[in-house]
C-alpha cells in the first residue's frame, strides 16, 4: 500500500535506496536539484556512480519497474548541483558550481519507450555522448563559479545554453553540437567583478527569460523574434538584455538597458540581498524576486511609458524598455517556529521554480523545506479594472496582492539545524504529483492541490477582509464551486488560518522540549481535525442521501426511456421489413420494363436512314477489300525489287559478277521505288480512314 507521503512507493525502489546511502554521506549543506521530469520519465543523478537514472513512470506500480542508467562518455569532474533537460528532451545539462557538462540522450524505441541500447534491458547502462563547456576555463580560474544556467528558449535547434558566472560579470552563450560545446558569444553586463562590487551587490546573481517580442514589419521585411533576458543583481536591481534570432537563425544581442524602474520606488530597491528571479508565463508577465532572508516580491512586467509622449507612436522594435510594478511583498517562514519567540536571522538562498500546470503558481526551495505561492493575478487585475482611474495616474497600479502561501515540507527549525532540499520535480503522471528528494535521501511524493481549491481559499480571504460572516462565507464558497464536491470538502477540512498541513521531516536529533510542545500542538490539532471530520462526515451522509434519491429518479427515467427505445426499435423493424418488400417489388418491375423495351427495339422495322447506312457500309467494305488486294500486289513488287537489289549488291561485293547500271537507270529505279512507296502509304492511310468510318457507323 502506498503511504501518504510516498504515493508512488519510490522509496522501495533500488535506485532510491542507493541514493539514500549516497546522500547520507553527503556533507554539502546547500540546496540541490538532482531530479527532473520529462515525457513520463523521472531522471535522478547519482553522484557516486556518475550516472543518470531514468525511471519509466508508467511501470512504477509493476513488480519490476523499468529504469536505465545513462552514463556520460566523459564524467563531470565537478559536483553536480542541478540537472536541466531541454524542451524536446534530447539534451541534459549537468550543472555544478565548477563547470557545466551536457549529455545527449539516444533515441527512445519500442513499446516501453526505452532508450536505444544494445541489450535494451532493465538496469543496463547506456553510454551517452558528452560535451563539456570550457572545462579549461573553470580549471584555470579557481575563483570562478557558475551562478545560473538556463536553456535558451529561442534556440532554433534547442541546443543553446546561457551560463552566468561570477567572473567578469557576463553571460556566456554556448552551442552544443556533435558532442562539442562551442562558445558562441559573450554578453557583458557591466564592469568586471571585484570583491568591492560583490560586497556592494553590483554583480549579477541570477537571470531569466521574459516573453518573446515580434520585431520588424510583416509586410516590408521578414519579422524576427526578440527574447529579453532579465538579469538580477545582488542589490535587487534588474537589468534587461535584448537578444534576437535573425533570419539566418543566428542569436545576437543588443545594448543592455536598465536598471528597470520599480514602482512604487523604495530607498533600498526592495532588496539588499537578492538571490533569485523568476518570470512567470502569465498575461501580463509577472516577475518574482527573492532575497536570502525569505522575502518575495511579486511584480508585473509592463512596458515603460513614463518617458514617452502619448501623441507619438513608436514601432514595436523600439518598445524595449520595461518597468516593474510591485504588487505584493511576501515574507516566508524559513523553518518551523515552535516556541514563538525565536527569529530566523541566518541567510537562506531561495531557489524559485515555475509550475508547468498552473501558470500563476511557483515553488520556493530553501534549506528548511518547500513553499508554494499562488498569485491570483486574474482576480487582482479584475479588481483593478473596476477601480476609477484618475487623469494624473502615474507609476504603479494600485493593486493589493493576496497571494496564497503554503508550507508543504518543513525540514528544519528556526535557529536550528537546516536540511536543504536535494531534488524537486512536479510530475504530470498519473496526476499532478510533487516529488521532493530530502537531504537524507528519502523521497516525499504528494498530490499537488487543485488550482480551484486555491482560488476558493483566496476568495474566502477576500470575504474575510470585507467582514463577512462565517455563514455567508460557506454559502458563497458553495456558489463559487458548487459542482466540485472534493474542493468543498477540502475547504471544510482546511484549518482556520487557511494553510495546508505541513509535512515535517525534522530527523531524529530533536530536543525533548520541542518534542513535548509538538505533541501538545498535535493533540490540539487532532481535536480540531476530528471536529472538522465530523462535519465532513455529516456533509457526506447528506450528499449520499441526495445522491440515492437522485439515483432512484434516474432509474425511473431510464426505465421510461428504455420502454420508449423498445417501441421505437419495433417501429423501425416493421418499417425496415416494408422497405425490403418495396425494394424487391421495384427491382422486379424494373427487370420487366427492361425486357419489354428490348423486345420493342428488336421488333421494330428498319428505317430508311438505317438501310442507307447499311448499303454505304457494304460499299466501304468492297472498297476496302479492293484496296487490300492492291496493297498486297504492291508489297510483292517491293519484295521482288528489294531482293534483286540485295542480290546485286552481294554480287558486287564479292566480285562474282559485275553489274553496272547507268545513271539514268538508277534514277528511273529510284523514282519507281519512291513512287511505289508513296502509293503504298496512301493506300494504307485510306484503309485506316475507311476502318475508322466503318467502326464509327457500326457503333
């Protein structure tokens, strides 16, 4: 039976048991992402064997699940911190702080969609070609670290990588082709990195791609696509680098702009220690900026219109300037606070991950667990559209964010030991599942909450702000999602603070006082939970009674419909029999009419025109016979002349008899022969014409 925290029973597989042994001895206290998901396959990087496990998820519930080991030809000489798979699932980037390596997957074949190998059996190793990106550069530069790596979304062949390093403050664009990683271009982001600039936060720490923009005139020239890159600096400023893909499929960059203006403005630019940036695929695009102290800033990325004249129109190729509009600031709880008197004052790097299923939701990975943040952007924009805009409106739209934050997995306590996440992925098989790899190698698999449920909780939050009564909230929630009973039950089971029950993975080394407080809080939560379950039980019983009555009505309706169907079927069968009889009678009458018509035609006397045509046909037949006789005679004469000419040529060749013709004789013979040949051709043509006329008359 699958457990609550492991719905796919992944912990029982040999590959994850091996990973548990490897991670137990891993002393790195940083967040890693050693798992990835693509096309029904779960990938796990094993740093001990230097291989990539590929688990086929549609066989995970079988007795022997199918998996393969993918070995790179050139194993990475650095510790892998993250694995990134491109969009078509053909390349996998192994990212570490001291290098980047790219594996090329073989083709998938067979009914099980396994990777092509000699044996093709479970657990067998598959060797993959590998390209190492500038390995000598990272070896020579000991202080150079890789900050962020992302696949370039505008790559024509999905084989371009953008790498951000802490050296020289620049982005490097690589192209992976035929087992080699070629440095295509270097994009400067500012002055070269120094210790002073790094301490002031003037160096890039992360980047992400904004939605593409179509450039050029559709009529005058072929349009190209621009991919803006938002670069986050340590002091919270955001730069914009516009990259384009031209007609020759070459990737180029324009001048970097920024820092982007933020509304409303702040002295500290909203962050003094930024660490991660994420661009969400929403309309309009939203940007999330995270700091090392657990602060999240939800922003809207809009074109900057503050410096433009309203009367002037600029083409789309010049509208490259953007501005960030802060709509909400979120402060995460980085760790569980049991005593309510401690403050988490240590830095904690936040890793932001987008959710492919829900565009308005993203995930936060850190040293003490996993958070989920859902931004109700549609509701916020709808509320803003209903407000009255002033004529002198400038700056940021007045939107008060009400994001829904959930603490899914807690792996540490405030002011206590931290246990960072080692892997994270959102699966779409068989349903949306969240797979998290903990620092001790244990896998937590839980269902991702329904987005409608999050919208319901957010709607309840809005009603609480309007000072609505609890009874009105329940009635309104039923009206919002009355057809989804599971979401309604989930809302009843929800705690009073509107947060989800957090899965605790604190480990065995927990103080006794904390355990006692945890037990007391668990008992209190159990009492509240049992009360909620009682309410849910009564609601389910009421729903069962309603469904039973509805079932009786539907059975009666089905019986009535069955009787009507039987009656219609009898009518159809009777009409089908009558139709068969009518068809048989019609066919018999048709045959009789045909025979009568044939007899009438055969018994009718010949008309005068038919007699004339018959006489003409007989005369043509006589002429044709005469022509045939003449043709035969001409052929016999031609054969005789041909034989005589052949014999004379033979005798002249061997000299047995010398026969000489005068010039006049030769001319006469040639003239006769040509005349006879033309006569024969004319006769044959007349014969063909006569045959054509005869065939036409006969038909």
